[in-house]
């Protein structure tokens, strides 16, 4: 018997078939497009996403002889996937990486609203979260909100298409509205953002044992599966990825080297102290919390640097970078290239990148090395911001394919690193969650111990770690200078959309 796990990422949709030992039998991938019809916008067509899921599932099942007994999935988080009363999209999904609400975010920040909300639930709002999107749509496209009945996430959209149930799990609901003590929405946070009238758009929050339902006959026919199979909605992708890496105990951390450069640490409780930064994700009911810092800058920075240095892609960029020395011969890079600025481990919608210390003596290899050093120091920045003692950092995502980068991160953070034998950690986390919620495994701890296998690890080199500790202090200094010097993007107003047609740091 086999398990089908689906991972709806931002730029890639994957379907993975696991055998009863947790081994990947088949993987099907299909790239997806992020539409940017205005500066700062990030959208996806919701039906196109579903069609991509159908394609990858059917492709993954082509050569599978063992029958599938369970379907489980994870997906990108945040954003607003708005549907009407019939469950049809009222327009494109507005994604987690969307920056159109940057000015609203800045106003909330100056008014102290963001900090007050953080003190309530431990999550700092970014421009791609539902509260910011609702506020922007309320000013620029109120008709879309009026004809929408629910604001789902990508996982909620998939659960709706698979089972007919419109809902959200606790991890997706965590930011910005969840009350971690009750597991439901906090009306005080809605009121704080002036969004009480939009409470009607928020779908039911399903607890840990409630996120399982049967696949509909229609969805089963489209996917080529038997009707009536159990379907499990796992936590959203960064939380599922942490589970897939075996990060389930307090003090363990996961670093996703992907579209987002996300650092996440398991804790026993929600942390609302210190400088407001990152998010607190419900990870196992009220027993565990994932302290997460999902950046807006990750793999796209490597893609940009690859183009700029005329190499084929990130793997070739890494080959070039590691011919230079640690510290890139005095060249430093601030990797804040997203048009939406940065959201973790600090919030600044107008943060922008820069090279510091560049001279005629620097080579292409030094520039490439500075890019990897800068991204690695972002991981350190996030660990510091977590205010948690971390014993191990498990790395995953496309960047973890570079052994040199994994070793660099150990040196740059001062924490031992390791990487998994699996290639699709989000799907693996969904697989583990499915086993636990279906009763095939007794707990996430036992499931991770049984099915998660690591293939390599790195210890920090004491001398290099000391050098990177000094470099980190310089990194923070240059970032502060860049901000004080006004090296940030200007406030360009976002145009209002045409009416959509009806359709079925901790330190800065």
C-alpha cells in the first residue's frame, strides 16, 4: 500500500508517492507561474494551480502498482485565495510574497498596531498576510470582497477541491488572527486592524485531529483515484517541511534554502517578547510552537546573481563562489532584493540589497561568495532573533544540494548542520502527518524517528566560526548604515486594479 503526498509550492507543484517504509517511489513536478501584472504584485490563477495538481498526481501514479490508501498534502501559506459561496475563485490568488499593501504595513508599523498584534499572538504581519490584503482590497477593490464568501489559503483551496470542505488548519491560521490559547480567531486582533466586518471571510479552523475527510467522487475521477479515500490537510509548507526533516523536539531547527530562506525553531510556548519579528506557528495543537522566520529573499537572489554573473544557475553559482575564500576578501552583500522588502527576521517593506567594500580587486568569484555569505548570515540573524538555544539545524530545499553551502552555514551560524536523505521534505512532512492523523502512527515523534533519515552532517569549524561571528556584527552595522543613508525604495503608489470579471530582526 502507498501514500500520495502533494506539495503545492509557490513556483513548483510536486506529487510524491511513498511506500510503507517512507521511501519515495515516484516524484512528479510541474513549474507554476507567479503573475506580476503590476509592480510588487504576486498572484496565481487558482484553477491553473488545481490543474497542475491533477497533472502531477496522474503522472506520479503512472507506474505505481501498490494501491494508494491515503492522500495527504501541504501548500504555500498566507495570502488570500478568495472564493464565492459556490467555492469558485473571485479572482486570482494573492500570494504571500505580494507587496501591494506595503504602504498600509508601514502605516500600521508607525502607529504601533503591528507591535500590539505581535504581543497578542507572536506573529508580525507582512504585506502578503490576509489582514494587509483585506485592507488593500477594501480600498481598491471592495467589489471583490463583497462577492467573496471565504478567504482560503493554498491548502484550503486544495482541501476544498479534494473534499468539498472549506476550512483552514491551525498552522495557516496562526498569522495574523489566531489566539494560540483557544485555537480560534482572536476578535481583538481583527478589531485592532479595523477588519471586524471581514470576519465572515475567515473559514473554520480545524484542530489537529479534525483535518481529515473523504475525497469526493469528482476529485477522485479527475486524479485517477478511488472515491472515498481519506484526505489529510497537513500544516502549511514550511511547517510540514520541518516535520519532514524530523524537526519535532524543542531546540531543533530547520533551515529551508528555497524560495523563502526560512529558519524555524521548535519551542514549547509562544514567544511574544523581544523585538517583534517572525511568526509563531501552531505546530501540534497547544503542545508545540514553531518559531519561524520566513524571509522574502531566498532562491530568487541566487537566480538573480546567476544572471548577473553569467552562469547557468545556482549550482554553477555555488561552484564559482567556493573558489573564493570565506568572507569574500572583505566584500559584503545585503541580500534584500525582493520588491516587497523584507519581513523576517525584521520588517521593512522598503529594504533593499547592496554590496559593501567592492573594489577593482574583487573577482566574479568574490561577488558570488559574498552572496552566499550574506544569505548564510540571514540564517544566523534568524536564530539570534528566535531567542532560543538551538542544538541542531537541519537543512533542506534546493540549496541544501550544495555540500559547501551546508558547511558554510554551520560556520556562519555556529550550529551543527545536517541534511535529509529525502528530496521532498514538504511532502515527507505531509506523509508523516497523514500517518499520525489516520492512526497508522501514534505520534509525530515516533513517526519522525521511524521514517526520517539523514545522509550527511557538518560541524562548525572553530576558527571560521569566530571569523563569521565578527562578520555578522559588521553585517548588522552595514545594514543599519544602508537604512540610515536612505538606500531604500521610494514609495511608489500601487495602481488600483480593473474590476475582475465574475468567474466560476531582531535589529534593523
